[in-house]
C-alpha cells in the first residue's frame, strides 16, 4: 500500500440515495448533482462516471478549475454548470466548452457578453437573483438595468437559467426567511418572463429545499449532500422519522453513507499506567495500556479537534483516539482488542462488523464539521468504487 489510507465508495449506497432523491421530485425537474468541494470529498473523477451510470447528466461545480476537472471525465452529452468562481480570462474556455456559469455581477455579465461577441458563440448563463441570502446575486433595484443589458446583448447570451440559493433551508429557524425568498424569487421570475426573458430552467432547490419545500423544485434541482448519504441537518433526519411514525411505517433512514475511509495499524506498543501518550500531557494512562499508531493525521484531513475525542474501528470494536492527533499519525488505545497486529484494518469512517463510525459520531460534532471533514479529505488519497 503506497498511501497511508484509502477511501471506498459504495455504489449500492449511491444508487440508493440518488433514487431516493429523484423520488422526491414532484415533477420532471432536471437533476443536477452538486460535485463542488471535490464531490464533498468523494472525488470528482470517481463520482462522475458512477453518477452517469445511474442517469445523472448535469453536474454543478463551484469553480472553473473544478469544471475543467469534470470536463476531462464527463460524457459529451452531460452539462456542467459553474455556480461560483470564474475569472474573466476563463470565460472564453467556458463558452468554447459549452460550460454554463452563474452571473451575479455586471462586471461578469459584461465580460461574458464581450467574450461571446468576440467568439461569435453564445455564453450560456444563469442569472443569480438576490432574494435574501445576501451573498451573491442581482437585487431588485438592478433589474431594470439587467433587463436592458440582456436585450442589448440577446444575440450573445443564452439565458439558460435564473436561480437563487436559500439561506438555510435545513433549519426550521429560517422558515420565514425561506418563505420570503421563495416569494421574492417568483415575483422576479414573473417580471422577467413578462419582459420576454424566459430561461429554460428556474432553479433554487438544494437537498434541504427538495426535502422540505417541494414548491422550490421548479425546473432543475441542485442536490449535493444527500447524494453522498448525509442529511442536510439532524433536524431534517428527525423530521423524516417523525413523518414515518405518523404514517405508521417503521422509521428507516432512506439515505446510506457512500464513503468509507480506512487505514491500517502501523505499530503496536505497551505503555504502563501513569504515562502520558503522544505530545504533551493531554492523555494520561490510568491502566497498563496497549496502544497502536495509525498513519493518518491532520495533514491527511483527520482534524486535530478529534484529539482525545475521535473513535475508530479495529477488529469490529470501537476504540478511542488517545492524545493529540499529530500531523501524520494518531494513537489509539487498543487494550480491549484481542491481539492487535501491524497491518490490521482500521476504519476511520464507515463500518466494520456490526459497528459503524459515521462522520457525525466523532463525539458531539456539529454537521458543519462533518462537511468540513469530508471536504478536507485530500484529493490524493486513492478512491475506489466498491459494491
Ligand atoms: C452547495 C450548493 C448546493 C447544494 O447544497 P446541498 O445542501 O449540499 O444539497 C446547491 N446550490 C448552491 C448554490 C450551492 O452552493
């Protein structure tokens, strides 16, 4: 094994998740799979062919560099959409390669028009509307200027979409804000269509919006986290269970984790009672202890926050991370494991025997930390699709 750890991607879990999310669509909306953040750490190059196998033909990325990576592996009939960063100098690449991109400033709009004019090829753009997230997007008072601009350059632009993003559809705390956003979006969409601007796709829904606000589904959905088997929040997961209960069906989680992260025991040592483990004095043994090292640390995406907090699986048992997580290794207490040996499989995320380490069972971690841990998984760790 050249690398110190590896990632397995479950085809069965992915197929299950994508089917579940498609079943939630109340119409024939197009399904765009969000693969930003290296496909939420799962690997763009590995996930695209797998997704295509199950009928996905639209992929959303954040940046032009992710679009370039996607373009290398995607089939020609699929669409790629950039939702965030594209430098003016790369707009030409996007137009020539039929990659669509968000436009949320006049600066980018001008660059798109000028480049399209020069290339004599239309830029496929998605106008992002500011509806209350207050991050990016054209606001209501920019509409008139926007409409004039679009008319003037109509031969150079294909307004493929109008879109917006919700400020936290996964939490009921944001209910009023989301409702306002939906309303605002629909008003502007009607205004634009009244002006003859009729995009092919109105799109607003992320995973949480698909699950909680079906009216946001419209013509295309941008589903990220749920494809990979994670609920956008614990709240939505619990909601699902409560709904099941009301319907009298057994509560079952319809989403399955796709990713497992595994490594191996690198060394086994014996430590007497009353000794500190690893750097500093954060962990003192209170019994004779058998420890093992695993060649994964914060330099490989295993966050230091999990020092003395994380758990891993070894021989089908849950064992603790002891002492601080180092740059390239961590130490686990394997005293309760029978005959731990160098080379034994260590599961950092995923299952072994009857037990499972989910990203969120790393102690009392928040969901945002889950996402952070996933997207920090280095892209060079080998990823392999398994059944
Ligand atoms: C990340 C993102 C999504 C997908 O969100 P999930 O919660 O992962 O489904 C959709 N739209 C935009 C603009 C995003 O940035």
